[in-house]
């Protein structure tokens, strides 16, 4: 199975990681030459920042971070823009020629494309050497391309498994019963038969990147990987077909909400919060939402663990790391770097750890930090040890779009899982050349 660099190495009792010296970011010098298209600026002025508005840090979290940053840096003003994940990639691309955004929010799947096209700035020379030891390895690679850094990690992330403890208890099921995907389906059937909810499972299976993330976790659970040794897509046999067959089976048996083929992560989150869903996989911030009485009817009822295992015994999470990068045509790169340095710092990430996990190894050894969100730290500490990458191929977005269409064809019954994946592999590999 192809996995990313492990993010968190558990040591000692609980979540403890090997201790690492804390990094005092304010002491870091800012170096590095300006790009031909952009300029350093004088470290002051107004910078525009583009953020994703779903999952992880909430808009109110980011607004609070910006307010604190501006108080500490009164000569810099930050103007944020928030867009849905599905719009983020194209927004970065279309705004790049004009240099609209000084800071942009990156997904782990984009650095190769953006760096090769000159959309984001190489910040390798700005990185203090200590960061390579003090940050989690899986997070560190989230904005790396050809051994250079094009952004700073802003929290490791993977999808975790969430289940309603009360619903499971009503059918005599426990956490041990949902440690495997076969066990999940068995418990889901009991919940459905008991009339507790009509559809015990909900997934993010809309024709979008969310679908690829869910499929990746199941592919890994079945012991598979996306590509072969030559870098070609290789999911139309063995584990790839088994994972998609599992997905379709859960719909056919009435265990998965058929509306899942229209759902994104926010939709599955809301369904569980409304008491309509017993089990789902979703990002870490879901636990926060399920326990927010202003939006959830199931406060205190939801548990979180690493995702269940497949027949192979594997249970990797999908690598969903994000990063903050500087637009290549930014005229305020020094101010942008100061802002990124602050937003990604150990102290700031620890302050908002209930919303998103921290990049920094030392954080996982601090009882006061882990105590703020112990359930997610425990689950994530396991999940970060094994993460599967989405296809690490050139032209990722084109390949992803092919996969989205064909996986949905199978889920909607338009093609068999085998035919859908045969067609996906043929089309995707043609795009790869």
C-alpha cells in the first residue's frame, strides 16, 4: 500500500510524541530572494488572503487569528476571502495572473501543479532548518515539490470514523463491533432493522474531490493503492474493485443514504448532527460540530476513532493536509510571509486545536493541549501513522475528474464497478501520456 510519510509517531503513554524543542517563531529571520514576478515589499501594507471555508478552521477562527495578528503587526492589514473547497483551486488559478491574492490556501494535491506553473512562490530559503525536525513529517510534505517548499503546512488532516454511541447501544453494539468495515455494515443493518434511522450510513459521494477522499480510505483498507510502479493508475483489479463493490453494496442494501451521491462533507456532518445518520467518515472538525448545541441534536452521543479496517487489516486515512502559500505575483511577499509564519505557528495552532490539529511534534506531548480535544487527538494519533495519498500523478485534477465520473457511474448503477474502473483507468492513463 502506498502511504505518505507518517505524521505522528506515538511514543510512551497515550498520544505522546518524541519531545521536540519548541520553536519561537518571532525569532526567525526572514530571508530569500523575491521572485521575478512579485516583490518583497517592506513588510507592511494590505494583503489579501484566500481561504477554504469548510472543514478545519472555521471562518470565525480565522477572523480571530487575523485580529490577533493585526494587533501584533499594526502596519499590516489582512483582508480574507472565503470560498468552498470545490471553488478554491480554480479561484487560485484564475486570480494568479493579476496577483489578486498574496496568500492562498493549498490542498496537498496541488503544489506540483501550482509550482510548475509559477503560481506560487518557492519559500525554501525562508524555512528555518529547525522546522524540518519540529514539524510532523506528513504535514511537512504538504507543500513540497521536487525537494523545495512552496508553502507552510497548516495542520495535518485525515478523515476519521464517527459513530453515534447511543444508536449502537440500542442494538447491543459497541466500539469493538465497528473496528472493521464488515462490522460496520453488520451494525448498520441492525440499526436499520430496529427502525432507529432509515439509513445508518452517510458518505461524501457527490461528484467532487470528497468522493475521491472517501474512496481512497476504502481502497487503502482493502490493501490497495492508486498507481503501479510506473506511475500509471492501477485500480481496476483486486482492492480497487473490492472497495467500489463495497460502496455500491452499502447503497443496494439500504444501509447508505442514497442521497450520499449528492453529499459533500458538510452534508454528512449535518445529517449526523440532525440525528439522521448513525455512522460516517469525515474530517477532524466534525467532532467539534457534533458537540455544538447550536447546530447539533446529538451532543455527547458521538464517538470518534480511526477508520475501520478492511480484510487486509489496513486502515489508512487519506492525506488531507493543507498549507498556506504566497502568490508568485504578490507585491507584498514579506508581509505575506509574516502572516503565514504567525498563522502556522505552534502557539496559534495550539490555541485553535479543537478545530484543526497542529503541525508541531511538541504539541502532542503537552497534556494541556491534548486535554482540549482528547478524543480527536487519540483517534488522529493512530490515523496519522498511516495515510494513503491520492494519485501522486501529473495533471491530478484531470485524473480526479475522470475518477469522480466513473466511480459515480458505478454508485448510480450505470456501470458495474469493474466496468467503471476499467474505463477510469483507460481514460486517466491516456491523460498521463
